[in-house]
């Protein structure tokens, strides 16, 4: 498959919109069935849609609000890769507030789904 720049550029935006809306099924729809999601700064990897769904279900149910602000997007069309830089502001049910600078690295499969996602967070991950 030859990846399309516009589709690769759009996917992280719709993904973060889904996260901010706390729409777990829309989030998971971005991932391949056998995808991996690694929170590099917490040394944790979730493998497959079921594990990824559970992690996002826990995160969204534990969050009062979630907001991502995209700052930079770099697309490598020939390899199906995208890197993003974003801010994350959120509040958890326990009252803790987050204001973080994060980077995500997305590898796409032939169907245009996330095959591998690596997350780097500046601070303690609310995803664990």
C-alpha cells in the first residue's frame, strides 16, 4: 500500500479527538487487531485491541476531562509513520490535575490502522 499523506496526517487528530471525547470504541477503531501501544516513560506495553481497550476504558472512566492540543505533526509517507507533539491537560476523579508535554509515534499497517504506537510523557502517566 502507498500511504496517503492526508490520511496519515488526519489519523492522529481523529484519534486524539476520540480520546478527548472519551469514546473508547472510536479510539480502539484506530488500532489494528494485533497492535501494540507502549507507554515508553512508564515501561508498559499493551498488546492487542482488548488490552488497549481496557487501558483506555480505565483512563476515560477515571478522568473528569481530557484535552489534547496538537502542536506538531511530522508525516513520513513512504514508511507509514507519523510523529506528534501535543499538550495534554486533564483531571482525574481523585482530583489530581495534569498539564503535560507529550510525544506520540505512530506506525501504520497496510490498512491504515495503527500497528504500533509509542507514547512519551513528560511526567507520571495517567494511563497506568
